[in-house]
C-alpha cells in the first residue's frame, strides 16, 4: 500500500464518517422537536463539510418524489462513490 493511497483512504474514511453523522443528525432533527443546542451546531458543521460535494451532484440528480416524500439520491450516490474510491485508494 502506498503512502498516498493510504492518506486518500483515510481522508475518504473521515468523509464517510462525516456523511454518516450528517445523516444521523438530520434524522434526529426530523424525529425530535426539542433537540439540544449542540445538535444544531453539529448539523451546521456536517453540512458545511459535506455540502460542497453534495451540491454539484444534487444539481444533476434530482430527488425522487415518492408521494409526499422526497428521496435525495445525491447523498446515496456520493456515499457509494466515497466507499468505492476508499476501497480503491486502500488497494493502491
């Protein structure tokens, strides 16, 4: 394994963890009406770190409407792409 591949792999792992944190915090925001103030700050941080990657994908891939719900495919696409790129980076 090369040093650059390992570095890229670790950065992608950190990004995946931030994506998971964003997903959980968004669900907590939807499920809980009175969330603690740290949840709002954590959501702001996770959105700031992930939105520059999600926004260009979201502009090209529109959410799928399922009745009254909208499924954001951009998040899923970015998450899967990060997993694939991470596995490639660690195999270098």
